[in-house]
């Protein structure tokens, strides 16, 4: 018979401990909402408000670099940047949403998103705040209101954050 603490008993005890930890971790994971019931949103700051972008549309987030202005483009199209050999158009999300344009600072970021036809575009934002995970059933539609680019509201703390419809944001018309 092997005593608890003898060298022969140690491997079995370790295996049981690890199995218990793995079982607890698995139960904790599956106790939460199903993965398909969750939505992850990137929270960005604009003016004094926060907006959300579905993470599945995001390719990367880059620091603000030199932006080349393109003549005869709408005021919300800031210009283009070179990103690892690729030319990316940059949209001032503030201007696009009808907010006041400001001079870009070091805190500003360009959120590169997947656009139409496998293309990409950059959204100039004041700052990136983090990722918000919400359950699908917690999302509220913007019923009864005509919001140009906001399609849903997600609960965040004591308030809500506006979820953007990137296809509407990127439309060519200004109306």
C-alpha cells in the first residue's frame, strides 16, 4: 500500500489535481453564455462619447502617421496612408458622424476595417478604449429613431454605447 506523500503516490495526486482544475475551468467556460450568443465590440472615443465597432470587421489598429490629402474628395475623407505597401483611405469618423473636426494628436488612432470587395479602409478615431463583450439579447435596436450610422445600443455600465453600421458610415453620399 502506498502512503499519501510517498514518491509513488505523487503522480496520481498531481493527475487528480490537474484533472480537477481542468474540469473547473471547463465548467466555468461553458457556464457563461454560448460563444454564438456573445458579441465583441471595439470601443472607440469620439468627442465626449463612445462608439462600438464589431471586432469581426477590424483588421488592425495603427498609430496615426502621415496622411496624404487627396484633392477633390469630401471633407470626411481625410486622405490616404501607406500601410506596408498598401494604400488605405482614411475617413474622419468624427466628421462622418456630424461631429466637429479636431486637429489629430498622438492619442488618435486609425482603425483599419475590412470593407466592400475585400478592400480596406481606415477610420480616424480620437482613442481606442478597449473591447466590450455583450450578450446578443442585451443589444437594443434603435427603433423609432432615424440614426444614420447607429444600428444598435449595447449596455455599458450605467449607460449605453452606440454600435456603428460600418457600411452606412462608408457610403459615398453625405446624406
